[in-house]
């Protein structure tokens, strides 16, 4: 059965729309070339609590590079993090977070950075679930990606997370190739060193793919308005708004995290995944609101 | 016959490589996911003489918006251009060219800009060839795009031209969807105006997708190193260099414009399409050098 991990009601809503836009006898028919679907990643395709997985990778990077950066010891946040005090993450502002990301991710070649992420993806394990982070992707959303692609949709990630971080494992976990992974990104420098072309990550010009930045990035990277969008937070609201302004019959979806037992329960009072105004707009515009506890038969893929 | 408009020698070189990288019994086999091909546009997929086609569109925009911008009359270059003096283009520097592009392309919504390009694409006609500009794409290169896609390649444009300009017609002319068209690009602004989401082109942060900017953009938009690249000028050299540094057996191609009769003959002494150092590197690295006059049986598609 298609969308087997979904309860009947949301499954039916998704499939009804999908039949309408792909049936060439329907007045809502959408040509194949215009079937673009966009998904937020953190909290939409995989968990983002108690903090986004990329921060786990970032702290691994902090530890791995610690010896080469004696100046980091003077930074209270960095030494707290490297000593396993994760509470400090909750008190960090955007500016400090960006500095941490740039310090740990930059001045590395494309190949070195990819190898670091590869190593993290292969080994880093979530203690609560006793599984690798990259195996903890939402089973119902994998099925949704599949059913869209079966209907000739192109599926894109549009995430606040780093594009370079996601691209290393997104193809194997989601079936989404790197050129359909849009995320936050910084500058790279091109040089020929000893006859060999090298791309290196360098500080500066950080693009934050969140809020209004999401439709802007969709324009820059995709160049077409999507007709399907899924998100879970106010950071996704502009992307859903933009999608729902399509001239075609579009479909927008918000995922509510309501399952403390199988995943996490959070909404308004959280740094990552804050959901409040988008829920009001979902109600006004009739976007599908998915309640994880009640609408997902299963959360993660079987072991 | 595959690559029917190519003479036997270059055709054989392309097909031999293609068989090697797609035969799973070959030591040069490349998995489908890594089959990425990149093409420059101006001078590689369509002509760029006596000046790039986007300038023809730009002057159309200048004329269309002339009445709304009385201040433009004070600009000698702009009034020359609007009066049909195309010679002035040759004396323009990069700074003046960028200003012209920004002045004519900006402060327009996504939909308005796309409609302007659509109108230009549907109507603008090249006087030398007595055909629409968008119909004057190189027949042998269309066949090359096709044969690559038949072998499960993803084909991308990586051009110094504007992404938003090319995306309007690239899908119908090249079979390349907007999200596989990489070009120069500027900023867009996202707003909700009277309840409607609007993206508008605004000045600032122009990214020039040329020279070292090409591998940088490949990293940003594709996230994988290509194994095939085609270009025609020194502006494509870094892209070809980067491609030829692949761990796979890659294929790079430079197109020489040698056919004054059927197209144009130019090389070193031209503003757009200057070819000099890339030709030296092609010789050193064994890239295929295609001579349009001798290697193309046919230049443009049949009418």
C-alpha cells in the first residue's frame, strides 16, 4: 500500500490531491515539468530535538580540530561544548552559532569536509534511540517522497541546515541527489595548487536558508514555483505561503511534533522548530496539519 | 545514427569515452549518480557573436522601460544603444555592462521578468540568419545533450549569462529544466503584498558565473564534480580544469569558432568568447578540440 505508515485520513488527502494533479483528464492537471515538491529537513524529514543533528557534527568537528586551535580554549562556549556541556547551546544567539559553524566548517577543502561528514554519518549514534542519526529519518516522509517521485515529481530539500553537510548522505537516505539539496551555504574559493584544482570553504557571505530566505533560495536554485511543500516550523512559513500562491492547485503540509514517547513533543517553546504563526496560516489556508502522534503509524524505519 | 551531425573523428572519441564510463564491465565505469555533465551556453550551445544574445534582450528592455526612466537619456551609452548604435557595446567595460544589466533587469517581479523574456524569446529575430535567436542552437550540441542523457547523465548549463534569462526557454530548447541551469544571478526580495507573495529582482550581490566562479557555482548548485564539460573560451578554462581533476575518467571539450560562412570565425581578438590559454591547456591535457568548420556537418537545426 502506498503511504503505508500514514493513517487513513492524511493518506487520503495526499492521494486525492496527487490524483487530481496527475490525471490528464482533470481540470487540476499539472504538466510533468511543473511538478516540483520542496521539503524542509530538520523536524520535517528527521528529528531536530533536543538540538539539530548538524550541531552534533559541529561539536565533533570542534573536538577534532581542538589541538590546532589553542585560541578556542579562551572561548567559554567552545570549551563548555568540547567538555560535553550541551546546555550551553540553548543560550547561544544566532551570531555565536554562526561563528561556531564557520570556525568548525571552514578552511577545509571540499574533499576534506566531505570526508568528515561521511565519517560522522557512518558512526555518530543517537543515544536516546540507540541508532545512527542518519538512520533516524521519518518513515512516513520517505514514503511521501517515493509516492511523489512515482508521480513524476522532482523532490527538493530546502533546509536551514548546511547544504554541504546534507549532500553527503541525502542521496542514500532520501534518494535526493546533491543538486536537489538546497540549504544554507557559504563561500568557496577556487585555486590550482601544485597543478591540482582545489575548492576550499572560506569565511564570508553566509546565506541563511530560512524564513524569507527559503522562497529566495527556491528562486535561485530551482527557478520555478513548487506545487507541493512540507515543513514543521515558522521558518517554513514563507516557503509554504509561496507554494500556496501557485496558479496550480498546490498542497502544503505542516508537521506537528506531538509524540514525546516515539519522538519529541514540542512546539512554541523551543529554539529550533518554533511553530506558532505558520499554524494560524495553515488554518486560514487549509494546509494539511499532520499530528505525528495520531497520523504516523510508525515514526522511524524498521531496524 | 547517434551524433549524426558530427564528423566521424570527434563522434568516435565521444562515443568511445561514453561506452567506457557506462559499461559496468569496464574499469572506467561510473555509477549513474555520478554522471554529471556541464555545458557553457554562449558560444558552446548557441552563438555569441557579434555580441551575446542576452544583450539583444537587454536593449529590448532598455527600449521598453525608456519612458519610465527619463534619467537614462543623460547616459550616453544608453541613448546610443536605444538609438540602435550597437558599436558602443564594444567599448563598454565590465562595470558599465553590469550597471546596464542591473538597470534593465531589476525592480521587476519574477512573473514580470519571465514574461519579458518569454516575449523576447517568442519574437526576437536574428537578421543574419533570418531566424529567431532561440532557434539558432547548435544541432551537434543538441545531439550531444541527448546522447549523454540516453546514458543516464544529468546535463547542466553553467553559463556567464543570467540564470533567470536562460531558464525561461532552456527547457524547451535544450531539454534542461530550470534547476539545472546555473548562471550569473543577483538578489531577489520576498514580500507578501496585499496577501500575495511576491519575489522581485533587486540590485546587489551579483554573482558572476565565469572563470573561477564556474567551479565555485558547480559546488554551490550541483555539489558534485562533473565528469564531462564543454566550453569554448578562457572563461570556461577553470570549469574544464576542475572537471578533468575528477577521480573518474573525465571528458573535456573546447569548441573553436572557425566557420565564418555558416556561423562566425573568431578566437583571440574578441570581447566575448576570447580563447587562448584554455587552448594551451587543452593541448597539454588532451581535451577534445572541436573545429566547427571541419567537425560539424550541420550547424543549426533544419528549419
